C-alpha cells in the first residue's frame, strides 16, 4: 500500500508539472541594457533655444525608440527599442574643445559598452554638430563689424581651413572607435542670419551663405569650399553620414532677434527629423 500510495503521489506531481505553464522567459529589457544615442557638439545639440525643451538629440532619441532596428543599424518605422540618450554637447564648444573635453569621454563610453558582455547596450548612433563657433565670431568681427574689412578674406580662409581639419579629426576618431556597426551622423549648418538682428547689415546674409556653402561677395570675400563643404568632405573621408541642415529650417524654426545662431523648439524637431531621415537611407 505504501509503495502504491507513493507512486500515486509521484504520478500526480509529474502530471501537475507537465501541465503547469512554464515560467515566462525574462524579456529583453529585463536581461539587457539599452542601446545608446551619443550626442557631441556645441550649443545646438546642447539644446539652446529649445523652449520648451528638449533639444534635438533627445527628440531624435524619441524618434529612434519608435522606429529603429539595431540589427540593421537603420531607422525603420517597424522597429522599436528603448534608447538611452547621452548628451555630452556643451554650449560654446569648438572643434578644439570638443577634442579636448568631449571626445575622451565619448570614446571611453563607446569602448566600455562594446567590451562588456551585453550585445544590446552598445552605442548605436553618434551625432556630431560642431564648427559653428570656430567660424561665427571671427567672421562677424572681421567681415561685418570691423571698421576695415581688409582682414575678412584671410580670416575666413584661416578659420575654414582650421575647422575642416578639426572636424575631420573628430569624425576620424569617433568612427574608428565606434566601428562599422555604429552609425555616425554629422550635421551641416543652416543660415540663421536672415532671421536675426545681423540681417540689418547688407552683407551679412550673403557673407554667411558664402562661408557656409561657398560663393563670392564682391569686394569682401570669395570662398571656394565653405564650412558645410568641409564637413561633407570630412564625412566622406571617415565614413560618417551627413544630415543636411542648410535650407532645412524656416524663419519660424529660429530664435531670431538678438540670437543669430539657435533653432527654437520647432527647429530642434526639424533637425531631429533630418537626422532620423539620414539614418533611414
């Protein structure tokens, strides 16, 4: 009897175990970290002008969460994944200060995420917006504000050459550290001068256009390759993608007034959308 009872109990336990539902496997978010969107640059990615916040990197992060496929390294409306946004951008940054202050932390983060045992928490996307501060103030001082504009041409030549070299160095180091699976997107610059107080100067808008995209302002400056041309060339040399912002923002997307640099909240949204569209190509 005892053996029969024991056998019956054992049979009941085995049957119960067979029909009981298995414990749900832990989801991806419970066992893995989130991929990272890493933002580098100046006051534009730092979010200045975005009222209400956030700035374009955080807005891009929201777009990626609703449509990005990490396995394909591509924006995809059918994709969905949680993103962490790490924004290292600083107001007033130049190519030199980015290399000094932001780049070491960026490369460390990229390497740490890539070397751990979690394949899902890597830096998937890097955005870079830099070079505007290298160029803006020196060109305004030499070409628009000085009693004599004789320094305009040599100043423009010097700052554009130096900035192009700096952008190339930044993108080269970022893409080398990130590797082929990480998408690096660098933005060009829009021309905000027509919507701000500087537009009262008759040469301000054409000088800004020439400095950004190349061109000639008779008697003042002639530019073969503007800042945006040099950004595009740096991207081509390093394998980065280019989000084209020149002509992408309307006057309503800019702060304007005494602020001759920054997008407002709608401008930040447009930049995020341009970067997202670049990742979808």
